[in-house]
C-alpha cells in the first residue's frame, strides 16, 4: 500500500534499465581474434610520401605539387622556418613522377624542382636557400 502523499512512478525502473542497457551496448568490444592462417583480413595502408621543406628564403613560400601537369597546393612555409606535408595517395598512384613548385609571396621568380620519383614511406626534403637557384632536394 503506497504511503500517503507519495506518487508512484511505474516507468522509473524501465527508464533506468534501458539506460543501463544502452551503456552496455555502447561499450567497446575486444578486437577479433587473428585468423588461424595468420593472413591479415584487411590490407595495411601504405605510408604516405612526406615532403619536408626547409625555407631559408626571406619570404613566405607557397609549396605545390605538379603531377602530370596538374598542380595541387600542399601548403605554405613561412620565412626561415620548416614545414611538412603529406602527399595525398590519390596523386601518386602507380609511382607517378612529380615536381615540386616553390612560389615565394611577393617575388617574381618561381622555382620548380627536377622530376622526383618517390615511393610510399619515403621522405622528400627540399631546402630552399635565400637564392632559390642554390636550393637542394634529397629523398630518404
């Protein structure tokens, strides 16, 4: 028999139980067991090509990638700093060669690198000197 002045809430337990069930449903499950053959079920993605630019130039420099005549902007490296850019996988399919383009802001000269062949996981380091003609490029 209910106490006088107290209101019964028949749905209180149902709401509490549904919240507890929702918490368990959202809980993280363990990783599936490896296959008995040792083969991976999903392919491991290849590491991207990374372009590191060391800018010793007096101006900020826009960096772009030229693949088969299509120019894609990678980013900006401010004066006397360094920057790193990941090259999108879709641009370097099947080991396509590319060129790097440095376009200093406010300058009339643009520097284009020699043709570069880089595989996934390699790092391309481009050092831009104050005189862009003396810039160097290395692949690791």
